[in-house]
C-alpha cells in the first residue's frame, strides 16, 4: 500500500496530540524547558541536514528566489490566517494558541528529509521504514508540542498527509523517467534546503530569531525547477 507510511504518520501525530493533552497541566517552567530542548534538537537536526549540500550556489538561488516569491504572496501571513480561522472555529474561549501550534507543528513535520525520502521510498519501492521511524519521532514531538502550544498541533495532520501522500503517489511513476543517480543527487540537495529551514525553526523556538519560515517554503519547489532545469541544460550541451 503506497500510502501506508503516510497514514501511520498522521495517526501517530493524532495519538501524540491526544497524549499531550493529558499532560497540559504540568508546570509552565517544565513546558518552557521541554520546548527549549526541542528547539536545541531541531537546530542539531537542521545543521546535520544542511551540511550535506554540494551545490551551494543552486541552493542560495533557490532560497533567494523562494523567499521573494513567499514574501511577495505573503505566504507566512496566509498560513497564520488559516491558523487564526481554526482558532476562531475551535477555540472560542481562547484558552490555547491554535495558530502557533498548527504552524509550528506543520513546519516541523513537513519540512525535512524524512518526509521527502520516506514518501519517495514508499512510492518507489513500497518501503515504509523511513516513514515509520518518522511517525515515532513526530508522535513524540506532538506530545511535547501539545503540552506547550496546545491542541492546534493536531491540525498539522492535514498538510502532512496531503504533502507526503502526494509525493508518494507521484513517486510511483517517477522511476520510469528519472535515473537513480539523478534522484539520489536531488534528494541530497533538497535535504540541505530542508535542513536550513529546520534550523530556522529551531532558532525561532529558542527565541533567537523571528524568521518568517513560511515565506521560505517556495524555495523547495524553486529548487526542484532549478535542479532539473540545470540537469536538462547540461545534458543538452
């Protein structure tokens, strides 16, 4: 089943959120410390992913162009608007920050190598081991994020399932027209971009920066166009 890993991932986030709701009454100091711990780990993960980059110029161009596009369409603000609508719909008493929980959890769960590689493995080889591992990690993170940011974390299931599911379904046919060597290079570079964004998430959680990460999301798709466009140009000449 192509979508098995993705569905298990979504279920793990839901379960993690439910468990997290049980522990929402823990002392604020413990919540703050736990969130800082998550931030530190996310920074480490981002650094490990980012240093895999080989084509720095291509990544730089992708980040710059993606940021211009994201800022131009105010993508971060639109994501916040979605969160605010969810907050009004499900949180009339205002007892938790649904917007922050939704945005933070979505960015953490969606951006990164495991989401892309796991979905590709599921579609190309029917191997869901990466997504099963990611499910465990996301479930644990959902517990901690929910205790600190509220139940808005559960709404991140929607973009996670749509994002990973789309990649998995597209990957079913990708090996028919894309050589394995090109695919490996692509995964390596897109992992580096994801690492940079994950690093920014960690820095934001630690209150070191206030980067509008949502505005940088188009960089991933810009990189895809640049990468395969560059490969096509090189092969022609």
